[in-house]
């Protein structure tokens, strides 16, 4: 097995293949863990962890906590030093795990070649050639860059460049209101920056549950974060020690820094894909089926380079599935309706299964109930006012088919709903399971109990 790319899709595939007895070579250029560990998920969520503490401290007066005039202040240089240290440590831990499994790691940049070959330009110079029965392409993606908003790494930044900042941006303009833009806008607002979020759509998080997005917009407004909806950035220019963002309608927005969060581009150039019969779509993403096969013989692909669903968990499952399939082990095709996802804003937004939009459009016949967290005893104790639990189930059978949680640590609270969706549990089964009192998870069971009695 030759695996190109050391991110979750690559290293998880390597571990599975080695476990099943294959001889595995992992070709990695920047560090095992990929952008997920080094420049994206791990760093951003580490920064957001600091933002959560700052938010809790700033909003703790209701709980009787009295802070001094300068009690909450964020040292961004220390925060980013910790971010980079933790990312490096996680990459080192993952490298050690992969090596212990017996996987050979080659440091370099690989590409496919006819004749079941993989050619590698080594980081230290020279080349290597591998012959493999199966190749897995897991080369990831990179931030999309607009022609009139070229990042300079100092004032105009991608999400990979923010961790070199030594001082907190005084006024940060975030362009893009998808998951990445919303997360960084929320995080830097909590850290103390004046944040302006430029959104080309009617609301933030246009791809998420509308009720959840409305809660987040209300929180943003209360915390002083400015959202410019239906506003498209035409250009971003550096002017002295600041930036000027020009909108498509001619308006301008000035700030000290600008963070571009306008999507991703797959790393699929110069990989020899066409020569090996591997098809890509019009955006350059590799086309795969539900067991991660490409159109090329013996070539699989996993992760962000496929554009299937750009989550580390999905990349890992695609990689594992590819190896299970290639090596003849039991395998189940990827089912995106069982994928749990989370937006790490404050509050977090977690989802799994069928959505409210699908129910409203008639794509699926389902009943729903939404239970505000404000009625939950534990939420009252913790001073939580924003958020809810929403469940969807099939009429008649009561099988749970989806859910949404908006709450602090929603990423943890979604798990019982995810388990219910995966195992086709009914609301009756979910309602009868014991929960701790008081607990936020009690609202999941309460929502299930309410659905049981809906006609």
C-alpha cells in the first residue's frame, strides 16, 4: 500500500492497512497529521479553547463571580505559542503511533505514475520510487485565495497564518460566514478583538440549521460582533498598518487585519491523476464512490481532496473504508446521514442526520420537537440562556433520524443522538435511558419523551 498524504485520511488508512497485514508506505511532506493537526483543526480549536475561558470569565457575574477591572486579558503571543506547541506535539504523537504499527514513513511529495508506481520527490533531495498494489490519495486541500485579496501573512491572512500573530487584532474583518469564518469571528470576538463578519448570504452559517444560526446571530449582536449580511467582498488591500475591504456595492470597511475564509481548493495538481485514469470534477476534487474508489485501477482517495464532506472524521472513515475494501475486509459504504458535525462557535452547534430543511421541503417525512435549554435546571445553574435541543423522528416507528444541539460543548452532547441515528433507535428507547439530574443531556431525553406523545 502506498498512501499519499499524512492527514487523517492517510494515517488512519495506514493504521488499518498495517493491522490487516499489508506492507504500508506513507508519503508525507509536512508532518503526520496533515493540515488538520498542524494548521487547521487542532490549532483553531486550541485557540477557541482559550476563547471559551475568556467568554466564561466575562459572563460570570450572574454566578456571583466578581472580576477586577483588568482581570480578563488575553496574551495572544502566549496563546499562539501554545497552539503551535500542541500542534507539534499532536503530530509527533501521531507519527509515533504510525511508526509503532510498522508503517514506513517517507518524507517527500508523491505522485502517481503508470505501472502501479508512486514517484516521490524527497524533502532531503533526490527521488524514490515505490511499486504498490494499491495507492490511496489523501493530499487534502488548502485555503482558497482570491485574486484581489492576496494574503501577505501579516495583515491579510488565511486561517493557516493567524498563529504567527503576536498581538490581538484591534479590528478584525472576517470575510466569509461559513463554518470557518463563523468560528474565527466568534473566537476573536471572545478574545477581545472588534470583529466585523462579511457575509454574502442573508445569514451566517447558511448551510446549517436556520434556528441554530438565528441563535448565533443573536449572541453575536449581544457581544458586539458586527455582521454585514448580503455583502460580498470585491477586494482586500493593505493600507499602511491596516486593511481596507471594498464590498461589491462600493462600500468600504476598514480594519487592522483581515481573515479570508472563502473556502478550500483541493491539492490535486501534479499528482499524475489523468495519466492513471483518475477522474476529477470541475473544481479539481477527486471523484470517489462510497467505498473511496476512484476511476483509476487500484487507486483510492480520501479526505478533503475528494470534497465529499470536509471533516477530519469523514476523511478518517474514508481512509479506513478504502483499506478495508482493498484488503477484502468487511466494509460498509459511507453514509453521510450518520455523520455528526460541529461548529465551534460560542455556543457550539452540533448536527447529525436529516436536517430541518429536508423535513420542510418534504425530502423526508419526519416529526420534530425543539426544546430550549433555558428550561433545563443545569443550564440555569451554569447561567446558560442560549441554545436548544432539536430531535427528528419518523412518524409511526419513532425512529430517530436526526438532531441539532446548540449549547456549550454541543460537540459532546450530540453523541447520544448520533448513536441513536446510527443504531436506528426509537424516541421511546432514547426516552427510557437514564440521564443524570441535573444535566444538559437530560434535555435530549426530555425532547425524546415529548416526541413520543406527538401524533
